[in-house]
C-alpha cells in the first residue's frame, strides 16, 4: 500500500484486511521536491508489514542477496526502516546532500562524489574498494547517492566487479536492468579504470 497524496492526521484508515500499514517518516522538504513529490507533503512514506518490518523502501534495490543495496538520499535518511531491514553499513556518495546522523552501531562512510568526472581519485578508489570489502564480508550495506541512479549504481557495479573478479561492464548491465538508471559515462570510465587496476 503506497499513499502519496496529502492527508491530515487521522484522516486515513487502512482497510480491516490490510496486510500492510503506512509509517510516515519526516524528511526535508527540499528532498521531497527533488524526488518529484508534492512540496506540501514533506514526508517519506514506507510500507511496513504487521510485524513491523519494511516491505518496501521507495527506491532501494537489492543487488546482492542480503549484502548490497542501492538507493537514493531519501532511502539513506529513513534510519528506522534501514535498521529494521538489517542494514549495518551505509556508503553515502551524495556530495550535494548533508551528512546523515546514524546510531553508533551503523558503519557510515561519507565519500562525497560528483556525478561526473573530476572526482578526487583517492576518494573514488576508497568508495569502490570500501563497498567491495563490505559486500565481500556479507555485511548488509546500502550504497546511496542523491537520486540512486548514477553514482550508487556505478560504485556498486565497480564494487561487485572488484570483489568477485567479474567484468565491470557486465555487472553494470546486470544492475541497470533492475530499474531506472542514468550512469554518467565519465564517472563510469573512471570507476572501470579502478576495477582494472584492482584486478
């Protein structure tokens, strides 16, 4: 059940046979506008099952079973649902978003990247290799950028290619086939060179 329209408190009541209920989590108005949601509704909506576990974060995609997810800035800010999902590490790549405050037991790596060329090589290398190490360890990890369609996909693809010794282009094709994508070619070329140097 996904409800995006404006509602006053108490106005919406789920049907008696509903399997899911909706938890509304506050977020920044700027983020909702950037995501194309109505400016008058500065909230993040997530479907939760009756046992209080998330059934769907709005844009998150699982790339490696129980190990690696990609998502956007809103997904990364939904702290309670991420914890309920079992996420233990977040690689935050969004240079144009403020840092996120997580509980102490979450591993939080803020490695701000621009969506394109010109990133500091050491930061880009650290992003790919850190995500690869986390994925290889099996620690449930979210790799997030602003829209969840370029930097997070490219770094996750580079991480899987590095960790599993696969062809980077094949991994990227597999990931982009799972949903929306807009990977910057210049950024991808830089990440591929990191993968080649790691292999």
